[in-house]
């Protein structure tokens, strides 16, 4: 029968894909770690890693085990946190994935939450929605502000709390022809140079869908993960970009802000894995967000 220690050893090697680095992370000798992995493979009757002189990589069976190991170890950590909370009060760690358009609001929210729950450590990681959903399902995140909830598959369901709705707006250089317009049709973006976001970004999908519905063709000239980069490029006239309105209203380089018709919107939610009781720290965070919508909700 596999034990949690074996899963910890396996996960470390699977994450590092290097036995020496994994051993250093675990603070054990590398030969001992290699022995434990061989023992686990023998126990399962499977090869979990392909090894040669140049690299280590997961086999398909190893990749499947890693998904289970991440969830199992996350559950064990949650149980330990909950038991400590019975005697020590609300404490623990929350691994939070954050949508980039919510960074400023999340900063205010986390400051207020930390003031009320100083023993809870929140680790914020900015990601796109695809990355966050994978992190939630793989046990690498405890909660995330996803822009669009994925299909609810059995065994991978997510609970969620809506964080409001906000329009997306066009930003351009202040001297651009559209900059002095209050609102323009989405169809008028046909053929203009645009700054977009990587695949896996739901904002990208929303923008491209709105263009397609209007019969417009996107001419994506630049791609960036950061709204600040999109703003800098738009400000000097390299291309236009579509961003959440709150992002456009933040201080920064001068830009023209133009509403779109029809108006695309984004509606993020705080999501967390369903089917298992959240640890006390995560429960406290969910309740805090629910009771303080003005701190996290878009469109406020």
C-alpha cells in the first residue's frame, strides 16, 4: 500500500524531473530517494520515470499518478490544517490563483483579509484561466479567480462565488482617430492592429468571439500576458487593445478609452474544488470575500 511519504518523494521527482534536485528539496540523500522510487515502481508493477544520462521524464502512468498524488497530498495538508485550527484558531496557507485584471482589487482584499486573519498565509500566483483550472483540478491551487468556469466534469467539479461583471473597453493612443469617440461598433475594429493575450486567456477568447460575431477579423500584431504591457504599447500607438474597464482606469501611460457596441463583458468568479470540505483557512477566505464584495468584485 502506498504511503504519503512515498507520494511526497514521487511528487518531488515529478516536479523537478531531476533526482539530485528533488533530493535536495526533500533534504534526503539522492541514493535513498532513487531507492524509494524504485521500490514504488516495483510495488506498482509500473515504470513511472524514463531515465537516461541526459534527462528524466514522466511516463504516461507517472503523469496519471502525479495528478492523484497532488490531490491526495493537498487533502492531507487540509486535514492537518483543520486539526490545528481546532486548537490554534484559524491559520494555515491558501494557494490563490489570480486573474490579472483583478490584481489591484485582490491586493486590497488580501490586505484586509490578512489584517483580520494574520495567521493565514496567502500565496498569490497570477495566471490565466486555463492555468488556474488546471491548478485547481491538480491540487496545486486551493482557490482561484477564474474568468470562466469550465464544464463541470464528474470528480472535477468546482464551487464558485460570483465576483460581479464588468465591460471590456478599447484602449488606444490619445492621438488615435478613435480616441475622441465615446463608443464605437465592434465591427469597426475589422483589420486594425490589436494587442492580444496568449492562448488559454479567456479575455482573448471573449474579444475574438465578439469580433467574429460582428464580422470583424482580428489583426493580432502583438501578444502579451500583461495588461501593463498592452497599455504601454497602445499609449504610443503601436496597436490598440481590449482590456477590462477597471484596468483602463488605473493610473499609467496616457490612453484613449472607448466603449464598444455591443459591449463585451467579463465576469470572474472565486472558484475552489467541490466535493471536499475546504480547510478552515480557505473557508474563512471564502466567507470574507462573500461578506466584503466591495473589495473584490469587478464593476463596483
